[in-house]
C-alpha cells in the first residue's frame, strides 16, 4: 500500500463534472511507479465557484491543477502569466502555483503533437486539414503551426472557421461541404469535432479520396477506436488515436508539480483505457 506523508505534493483536476476524467488514474499511476510522495485528486468545481476555488487551492498548498471542461477559458483569466500556446489558444489546461503567482499553460497542443510523433507522423510533412473550429481546434492548430505545418480549418458553421483562421494566420478555410473532395491535397486529417464520440452523432467523412499514407488523427478517445480511425485503418492509412494525446498532455504538468518527467508507455495506455 502506498501512503502519503504530511508533506505530500498535491495536484488535481478541476472540472464540472469531473467524474469521467482519466487524469487521476494517469497521474497516480506515475506517482506510484516512481514512489513519489504525492497525490492527484478529482476536484468537482461549479463554474460560478471556479475563480474563488483556484486561489484557495494555491493557499491550501496545492502545487497546481489541470483544468478541464468547462473551465479552460476561465482558467486563462485567473493566471498571473501564461505561455505562448495558452495565449494563442485562449485557454489554459494546466495551472502551476508558484511564489510569484499562477502560471498557466496549454499542453493540449503539445500532447497532440507528441502523440503524432509517437506514431511516427511528422506534423509538417504536408498540408493539414482540421475538422472543427472550437477550443480544441484552436489549441491544436497553434501547436501544429509552431511545428511548421500549413493548416486549413473546415467547420459546419463557416464563420467560426473564418474567425479561427484570422486568429491564426496564415491558416486557410475550406467549406465544410468540400472536406471530402479536397482530401487528396492533405497529408494529415484531424478531427476536433465531437462527432463520433459516444452519445454523439457519427462523423460523415468519406476517406475514399485520401492520398496514400494520409495520417488520420482523432482527438476522441471514447470509443478508443472511432469509426473515422477504423475507416482509416481499413484503407491502409495511418490512424492516430486520441488517448495518446491525453497521456502526452499530462507529462508537462506532472513534471512541473512533482519534479520528474514521466514517460508514456503501453502500461499507461492500459491503465488509462480501462
Ligand atoms: P471544443 O472547445 O471542445 O472544441 P466546441 O467549441 O463545442 O468544443 O466545438 C465542437 C466542434 O464540433 C465545433 O467545431 C462544432 O461545429 P460548429 O462550430 O458548427 O458548432 C462541431 N460539431 C458539433 N456537432 C456537429 C455536427 N452535428 N455537425 C458538424 N459539426 C459539429
């Protein structure tokens, strides 16, 4: 049995609801593996309480917290300083409490890119088509641009894609209706919409015009293999599953709070997928 002491390091995940979060499993598995005196807890925080709870957690000795839906934009506002990706994403998923205030980072895009690389996919190998224009599309788009990728957004509501492209120049936009016909011009396809997730409608995306070797990444991890990824696999394309992004985005936070950089391996996949 692993016990914590009176000087244990504390971290957690704030969300509403938070019971579905896999982050406690991920971080506590690393803590156990490395014998670190610390713990990581789920913190259900109502939206109206978020701004008061965060400084209180810092005062209560927490090293920091992850932030999940619906608090990622509110988290941005409580920070003393934010990193470049958080600023461009307009959202924060990792808070680090320091003597100088609250530092905010966005590691979602980092996690996405690290997961691509773990699958042997070069993010800048060719043009990238991003389905969706919400917060996830924004964070991933900014991180891909940092890797030198040339990105195009397509979204059901075209105004949102246009606004996102304008915020991340020189990103381009494509009409939602053209996403299948235009597919042959891309090396990487990324689904950031909620379509294909359990309890959500399916994503209509015919991959028949894909160029050989197209990498197809989905950020959805429930189910672990979405229809999009199954279609990509069946066509001999390169599927990149969403759970890896979640595992990799956790690495920088863990390192900041607990002082060592953990690794993402098969065992962690099994624990997080269970
Ligand atoms: P997040 O911040 O997690 O990315 P979001 O802002 O709610 O979440 O974005 C969800 C994305 O899924 C959006 O791009 C949304 O398209 P709209 O901007 O047109 O709403 C997309 N989406 C959700 N349901 C959809 C549907 N039935 N058809 C097409 N796109 C859909």
